[in-house]
């Protein structure tokens, strides 16, 4: 791609963002923008998993088997949900 074409695509991309249009993963976007969002999604997924860890400590301390099972389901559901990229429809088809 020539520099002029890239500049034109960047202008169109910025216009889409200013109109608050949804940007899909397969849409063209500047490489720096894409890398930044991948990094942010990775950080978010990591924080979700780390945030779930204290809850998993309660599994062994739950007073009954029913509560242990409930905590296990919740912990695993969150992990699977995160790895489905927050796509609830995909999550529902696979798990529920």
C-alpha cells in the first residue's frame, strides 16, 4: 500500500471513530491502534482472572458440597466467558 492510500484509510478510520461507529476486528485500522487494543484486552482478561482468584480460595472453605459446586461453577464460568472474549452468545452455545 502506498503512503497516500494509508493516509486515506486513516482519515476514513478517524471519521468512523468520530461518528461513534462500531469498529469490528476485521475492519482496517492503523497497526498501532490494533496493537494497543490487543494489549488492553490482554490486560483486562488478566485482571478478570486475577480478580477471580480470591473467590477460588473460598472453594475449599465452603461449608457444604452444594456451595463448593456453586463456587466452582462460577469460577469456571468466568474463565470460559473471558476466553470467549465476552461473547455471551458463543458462551451460551458452548457452556449452557
